């Protein structure tokens, strides 16, 4: 008997029902979701579409695979387990400070594509705009290990320029970062023995005074332990002649990260 028609119709029904249930029906339900506006409170509409630099920054985020390590979705109080005193609790995302509430479909109405993500090698970024300053983000993007020594996030020194300081005055936008991170962008630099000896010979006493001005205790330049202390201090001081300044991509990306504030504004449908 020729069953090809039965197989064809069966397969069609199977695939079309899942397409109807998982794609078309949710699309009909959610396609016209308007932004939320609490008129009684006179609040602004939420969410707002991205514009300008933040919009450009979203493209940098998309193009550089941030999505592969970072999600943008806060789970509700009912999900995400952890154990405390032998009792299982839920709501790990909110406890970690990733958002004040769960995220819902309305949070994403202007995101095309949405960057929900599936992997969390790094923390969730749905609400990262509320957590740090712009300056923090620049230092972290330039080299994540300058902030967290254990970070496995790739550094992005190619979004920053290492420039000679002109006229002895650093730019306001220069990263406030010790020379160990800035001499060889992307790496943690240490001087050779000869270079270090030259620094001690030329600047030893001045460095000792600079240390004393900002730290308790006095460094003894004659002792090996004092010199080790001076060495560690010198690496954390900024380079005098060079500065690291953000280029366009870094500015755009940081503008985007600062706009990620998804679970901040309350929404009636996001109860937990
Ligand atoms: C290989 C995986 C990986 C990739 C790719 C990656 N990150 Fe990360 N990211 C991490 C890890 C791990 C951390 C946590 C350690 C740290 O702070 O560096 C992190 C932390 C962060 C944080 C701080 C979050 C917080 O709450 O402390 C931000 C912001 C961030 N990443 C942005 C980005 C952006 C933007 C990109 C794309 C340019 C990116 N990451 C690409 C792994 C990654």
C-alpha cells in the first residue's frame, strides 16, 4: 500500500502544530505589546528604544560574541536554586543582584534581535547598567583582569589607543590604570631587571615619598623587602608619558552597557 500520503500529512501536522503553538500563537499574542506607562505616577514610557551611541554599541556587542558568554534574562523568584543551611532556596538571579524582578517579554520589545543568550560563563547583563560606572566598564573591557585577577573574559585592547601624553596633561578620558596593564595593552607587563634597576636609580627616593604620601609605613630602599614593596607599588602607578583612551567602539559599547537596565522599572505582569 502506498503510505506516502499518510506520512506526508502526518509530518505536516506534526511540524505545523509545533510551529503554530511555539511560534505563530506567541507571535500573535505578543506582537503588539506597547511600552508600559504608569500615567498615574506620571512616569516615562518603558522600555525606550535605543538611540545614538547605545544603538551603535549594540552592534559592537552583537558582532563580538558577548552573547556567547553572557545572557540578558533575569529568572523569576521561582527558579535558580541555591542551598542555605541545608534548605533549598530559589531566585538565585535576584539574590545575585542581577535585577529587582524577573524579565518579561515587554522588556525586549525594541530588541532586534533579542540577545537573551543561553550560556552564563559570565554574569547576566540584563541589568548591568545599574551596577557600574562608565569608567569601570572601560577599565574592565580594556583588560578584565585589571578588575578581577581570575577573569577569563577576553581583553579588548584594540578598542583603545595608547597615546603619548601631550603637554604634560592627560586627557580626562584616559583610563586610570597602573602601568602593569598599560605598557603592553592586553597583557600584564613586568620590567626586566635592568629596566627596574634604572627606575630605582632615577626615581627611587621620589617613589618612596609618593608611597609614603598615600600608604601607611615607610619603604626602606636599602633592604630587599623594601625594594619588593617599592616594585609592587610602582607597577600600580600610572605611566607618566603614555595614556590609554577609548576609541569609538569602546565608547559605543559602554553607552550600550549603561543602557541595559531591564529589570529596574516595575511592570504589572512581572510580579516576582
Ligand atoms: C569567554 C567568555 C566571555 C566573553 C566572550 C565575554 N565575557 Fe564578559 N565576562 C566573562 C566573565 C567570566 C566575567 C566575570 C569576571 C569579570 O568580571 O571579568 C565577565 C564579566 C563581564 C561584565 C561584568 C558583569 C558583572 O556583573 O560584574 C561585563 C559588563 C561584561 N563581562 C561584558 C562583556 C562584553 C561587552 C563582552 C563582549 C565584548 C563580553 N563581556 C564577552 C566572560 C566573557
